[in-house]
C-alpha cells in the first residue's frame, strides 16, 4: 500500500498543472509513486514527469492506463511555453519530459517536442507580456508618427548573450532608425533576481561603442556603469544638433528656443 498523495509540494505541482492545462504520466498512467515523487521531503528530491502532446495516445497498449484514440485532439500550441513556465515556477531539482505517441501526425510530434525544449533552454529575462519585437515596433511607430522625434533605447549586457546577438540587435535598432543607444552591464539587484552570466570588460564596451558609431547611431554610450538614461541630456543635445542641421539644409523653419526637441525611448 502507498500513502494518500498530499503535502505542500504535491499540491503546488498539481495546481500548476491544472492552471496551465498540462498533463503528467504520473496521473494519466495512475502511477502509485505519485505522492512520493511529487512530495519530495527533507532528504528527497521532488520530481515531476510532464507528458507532452496531450493526454490521449494513438496506441492502445494493454498494460497502459493512458487514454487512447485513433484521432486525438489537436496539439495545444501553448503547451511548449506552459511547460517551461511550470518548470520555472516549480524550481524542482529534476524534471522528466515524456509524451504520448501521435501516429496521426507526419512528424510524430517531433517539432512540438523540439519547441518545448527550446523554451526550456531559453533564458527568460523579460516579462512574457513584452519582447524585443514589441519594443522595436514601438520605436518604429514613434518615427513613423513623428519623423523628427529623437528615439533612444538601451541594451543590457552580461545575461548570456553572444557577440552575434548583440551585433544583430544593434543592427536591427539602427534599421528601425533609432538615433541614440546606450549599452551597460547587468548587475544583480538582489539574490532573487537573475544571476550575472558574464562581466563585460571595459575594452569590450569600447568596442561596442565603436560599432554603434559605425552603424550610424548619432549618439552611443557604452560602459559597465552606463544605464538607460545615462547622460540623457548630452544625448538629446547631440541629436538635437543633428536634427537642426538636417532642417537647415532642407530650408525648413527651425524650432524656436521655446520648443525644445522631443525624445522617445
């Protein structure tokens, strides 16, 4: 006999699974060890086994309690992300990923599983409600609505990025007609925040400043202690000079001293 599943860890895992519409072989196959695995304990490691691609298998093994059907429901597109989210919330020492068989799919669900693994490996820095593409669209829209607006944004380094990713980001920002760019070192505010993956050298920051200038940013500030609003006044004045120069060559009226140039970040 086994004890009735219960405890803080058990309830936490179960509630997360229900909220994110995820399934586990522990439940679907009616595993007798579910309480022990999910519960963990003072000297034990809590373990969860997530079953990908739904709770219905296309094969009907007579020893298995998992539901079976020839044509199971379509895959849940949010399952890969929700799986990564659940694992991140649990903070367990060990997680197992398994799956039902999906013979109804041309690739057997391989792409779906690969996408799940990608989400798990991805370093989640930003809140899921915002991402780089969204920020880029905002910056582009600002220029579209008001072409002479001074746009500025920032890149935080030291979170595990590589040189190719930094350069691609800077290039995309410049192609979006961003005028000013700052690059700084990420510093872990508290123990609960993301750890610093790398401390970028001052020489490397100087290199990125050079790259920024070569890409055509009108103002690039790059250094370990540089932050989003670092010397914002200098940035605004520098860019204002560029904008006024453009206006003068276009024979347009320059803004009066009472109308300072606007900026968007």
